[in-house]
């Protein structure tokens, strides 16, 4: 095949580039906007006039927001309730953990003095 | 100011990227419009598979978004960097892939309105398919070099940076690739050039 013919092939390929679908462009832009939102969250300035409020706001945002905090609080309160007023089904289980019992102590590493 | 998706920006690539890193949404749109067609053209020529090419383009742009705050002005060209990333991703996929040529007629855009007859349009599509098939048969490095040089229209110096080789090596790859393409296409020359015989 002559060089001129091969160049014709290439010229044709250059003249008709494949289309970029709207769906692909949307996905690429979503990635871009997500990245920018993340940077904006990290760079949000702390308002010194209400320092503790802003620190708490950032702390809770990093933990996952109101949904996560409410779940943690619910679990903590449930635990406290079970601890102070356990349900009847657990009444037999808890004393084993709450009362002190005498235990046998075994010396697994006896002193070397016994051999002297 | 809100700009429609297809409005051009007159900032250069690095200035646009710096604007993007500051949170400018329009800069994100302009960078997407500016680079995705070129990357898509390159990836689809390398992979001959539109879906895989889209994945490569999305991943390449994602890496650009990650890199934006760290980009040093005055350093490498963004376009060169993007082609480097896209090249690595394409070559990784080619090496993992076991299947062969997969371009279908649907992957090739319809000829423009300047085609005088339906038959001429089919001939042009046929030529493009023949070229893609021939390119697909080339070894990876020859394919990469010939696509970057003769379809993406990049200079040998830039191709050398993208491929991580010397300029002489690029010229050698391109020469071999053209020789191989000519040999592959020679068998179909009469059929493909039929409409030029008067």
C-alpha cells in the first residue's frame, strides 16, 4: 500500500473522532464535584467567636453526622439501662459479672528461690 | 456566573486546573469538555472497545482531579500527563485482555452530511473498520506510537515523554507500525479504494 493511501486512512480517522456520551461526561463531572466538595469541607474555617460550637460541629461531621451520633447515643443509653435495671431474663447472668468471687491462684512461674 | 456545558474557556490548561483546585465548578466543566474527546479518541483506538475506553477516560480524569491541588505550574503539560496516564491504563487492560478485536459498526460514528451517497458513506466506514482492525493487530507499543502520532497528531518529542522512551525509539516504532499496517491493508487495497477508480 502506498504511503499516500495510508495517510488517507489516518486523515479520515482524525476527521471523525468518537463521540463522548453525555453519561460519561456526567460521571466525570460528578467525580470532579465530589472532590471539590471534600476539599471545601476540610477547608471550612472555624469561627473563633463560637469556637466550641464549631469544633463540635466538625467533630460530629467527621463521625458521620446526626444519624451516626444518634445511633451511638441509643446504644449507650441502652447499655446504661441494662446495667442499672437489667431485664429479668438477664438477672441470672449479671450477678456472675457484678459480684466478686474468690478465685484460686496458681503461680505459673514459681520463684527460682525454691531451687536454691 | 453559570456557563452552559458547551461554552469554551479561554484560560490555558494550567490556569483552568488551578481554578478547579480552588473549587470553580465551571473550570471542572471546561476541563471535562477540553480533554475527554481527545482521551476518548485515543482510548478507543487503543482498546477497540467503547465501554473499556469510557472506563479508562473516567479513571484518567479522576486522577487529574486528585492531582489538581498538587499540580506545579510551569512543569509538565497537562495533556502529556493525561496521555501518559491513559496509556498506562490502556496497556494494563490490553495485557489482561485475552479476547481479540471487538469493534463493531456501532462504535464508528456515521459519516457526516458531506457524503454524497449512501454507498460512499459505507465505503468510508469500511475503511475505518479496516484501519482499526489493522491497528488492533499491531504489537502494543507500535499501536500506541502510531495512534499518538498519526491520529492524535502529537509530535515525536511529546510521544517520547508519554511512552518513556527516546525519540529515536519512537521513530523506529512508528516506521515499523506503518510498514506492518501497509502490509495488512495491502491485501484489501483494491476493495477499499474501489470508489477512487474512475
